[in-house]
């Protein structure tokens, strides 16, 4: 992906003022079949046990996989997803999800995302399927 294409991605990501903005999810990097997003871990994102809420972690994975699948230019929606929570998300300023397409197809793409704390601790791993709303040109 060229630098110009990356800049366009950042513009498009930040122009949408919906779910991502509401949850403070930010795009860190994008490339062909790859995306990295992060969220500050504040009290608003914690569960009653003072750990990152599972819904926040899954949302971070969903955004990372969605952007990775969409990096080729086609609009996608998530068909399904599963997640394994490996460790609690706590004692970190940010949670970062790294998503990538592991199998692109004609109508769907299989994607994975991993979520890390600031010190590089892996706390969750997600596998999802994206559906390409637009046909491949």
C-alpha cells in the first residue's frame, strides 16, 4: 500500500463519527490485508472486576479485522467471530489489536486479530469471517 493510500485510509477512518469515535478506537496502521487499532483503557472500558471489558476487547478485534479485510477497497461486514480471552486486560494505558486477513476469498475473508497490552502481553485472540458487500472487480 502506498503512503498516499494509507493517508486516505486514515482520513476515511477519522471521518466516520460513529462507533469507533464513541469508543475512542483509533487507527494506528493500515497496509494490505493488515490493520492495527488501539483504544485507551480508561474506567469507562472496565468491567466490575476492574479489567478491560470483554465487549471492548472484542470490538477492538472486530474493527482491526474489518479494516484489514477492507484494505483491498471492498466494503465488508462481519459474518461471525469468536474470541479467546487469554489474560485480563489491566495495568496498561492502551490495548492494541493487530488484525490481518489470513485467507482472502471471492465473497468472504477469514481474518484474525490479537490484542496486546503496552508491554506486549497477548491478552486475546480472535478469528472472524468478513463478507464482502461489493463484488470483486
